[in-house]
C-alpha cells in the first residue's frame, strides 16, 4: 500500500521512540481520500475493506514502516515544558509522492507512546472529523496545511468528559518537525542534536540553503518568512488556530493540529473560541505577534549555530525577527488588498482596510460574507453588502471611500468582482456546521459530514445547493467554545 523511505527514523534514537500502534477492536473505514492517495502514490485495496481499515487504524503495520513517536518540547500558553512528544500519534513512515516531495504518514489516536504522560493515546470521533474537515478545507482554499488521508472508527470507547466513540486520523504532512523539536534538544544543552536536526531540515525542506554562507541563519529566516506569510493568510479567511504553542508550529510552514480551531462569524479582533485559552493569548488579532514570539524561541535554539560570538548571533536573530514583522505587514496588506478588489498599492490602503474592520466590528458583520458581498458591490449591487451590517451608516460611508480609491484603477466592475470572488470564499467550515456534522456522526449518520466536505471542495464557488452552508449561524446555533480533544 505504502512505498516507505523513512529518513527521520534513520536519525539517532534520541530523536524518537520506536513504538507500534496498539490494535483496536473493530476498525471500520469512515472516509478515505482517494485523490490525495493518488497524489502520494498510495494504492488502496478496496476489495478487502477489513484489511484496509486494519492498516489505517494501526492493527496491521504495513511492510517498510518504521513506527516512531517523535520527541519534542514546547511552550504551551507561554509555559515551557521540556518534554512533550507524540503522546497519541505514531509516525508510520515517509513516502515520496508523485511530485518528488517527501511526506509523512502519521496515525493520530493509535495508542499510547512513551510520551503519553498517563494519557490513553486515543482520539475521539469528533476531533478526528473536525481535523479531516478543516485540513481539507485549507487545501481547497489554497492554504498550506497538513492533509487528511483517512478517518477510521475504532469500535472502542474513549473516555473524556463523557464516553465517546474512538477513531484514528491518518495525517499527511511535509514533515512533523516543529519549533518544539528544536527546543527539545536545546533544553538539554544538546547542541549536536540541534545541529543535526537543522541539517536534516535543510536537506529535507530547504535544500536551496545548503550552499549559503550561514546556512543556519538562512534557515531561521526562511522559516520566519513562511510563517509570516501563513499567518497573514490565516487572517484573510478569518481563521483562529486556537493553540499556537511552539510544538504546534511546523518548520515546513504548514498549518498543523486543528484542535480547538475556529473561523470567525461576526468580526471581533479579540475573538477566542478555544476552551483552554482563558486569557485570549491566541485571539484572532494576536496571532501575528505569537508567530513572531514562536520564531524568537526557534532563534534561541539556533543561536550557537548562528555565530560563535553570542552578541553577533543575537543581533542576527533580532534582524530576522524584525524582518518577520515587516514581511507579515507586507503580506497582510497584499491579502486584504486583493480581498477588497485592489490591483495596486497606494498610501492609505491600510487605513482603508482598518476602517472596514471598524465598521464590521461595530456592525457585528459576518467576516466571510462581508468580503463575498463586496464583490457584488464592485458590480454596483450594494444591498447584500449593506445588509450584512446591523448599522449601515458606517458601511455606507466606507463604500464611498472605497469607490474613491477604486477610481484610481482602470478596471471594469466585472473584472474586479471576478478577482474578488477568486480570493473570498463563499463556503468555509463554519463552526456550527462542523459541530452539526460531528453530532450526526456520533449517531452513525455521516451524510452531514460528506455534504460539508463536498461543499468545501470548491469553496470559491457559490452553488445554490449549498446556500445553507454559506449562512451565518442563527443565535441559537452559535458555537462559543471549541475543544482540543485530548
């Protein structure tokens, strides 16, 4: 099924723990991503569904696999934990896909590991379906993220606040190396481990840096810029990660760990959904600053490699952190200029965008629909845009200022509207719809899950049959808290 070539398992054994998945009672396939499987060069035998489910649940370890749990540390809500590691995830191995890219195949919820910290190593059905939905939505939106290859029911209960159905999520990633992976070695004073990991990451993810005069500084810069771009794009779709700990930031630049994540309904810059984020550390508008903070923690790990002179190393790292901020601001402006239909840059664009946010916040306007309906306004139809606001006065004033700015560009309304619809999704995985799909699945009905996935395959298309999935939640449908699932 898998053609494995396992480079991470060839690193020294202090990088991971070898561990086999723990078999489950009654594995049954819920969903298999055939399109992704073809991209990976993975051949699934559907003539024997029981064996396929057994492989994807971890009951049968396929030939060539080298199952491991990766070691890492991390700052969790600002507090450093020197040992975390894969407590409920097992990396089966790596495949080289049809584009020549190396990809991890990981089983999430496959049983306890040496890093489980008294946990059961299992996953509940709800969090598995949420990660499947959101990761595939990200792929369709064009945002870098881990992918979903499969979801498998285990036939066993898991015990959280209540008894829930168990499941295994088969996750695909460019790699699972995180900022926290570097922190694991740095916290132990293992500079050789930091260097070996950095060389591995450069070889795997940034081979163009191998000949740089200071390859480790170049690595820090490359990771920082990828994260700045990624977070700007998160903000463009109203995404709140919910748990931006350093162990949840990949070195490859992919979004990872869709636990208590959520998407904005009405715009509120300090919106928090995660039940464990009591102080709003990872609120919508705080994400860029947290991203920079996480990169600073990576920089601390790499300091011994940046320069033998500590002061010079610190100065070099600080220059990268400054560049992160500049890059984020530039990419954020690019993202939102496109969202409001601008084809060029001009002084005052940032203020124009911020004034729209102010009107949205005051008018309790839905984040996704405001931008989608602004495309209608580009063609002269203002009604739906204005109807998004509880108070239309500021929205009307903003439209006047926006049209004055558009007058400086020689573009037709139709051309502008088409460009806007190509970057402003009609359908996102709205929190209440994800919860609806999970609730139905808990009773054995996966039709809501399947329908939501179908709508999210083409998020920029406005299709009448999915009009209900575009609508904001009614007051009684609002989701105010999301949960991690561990």
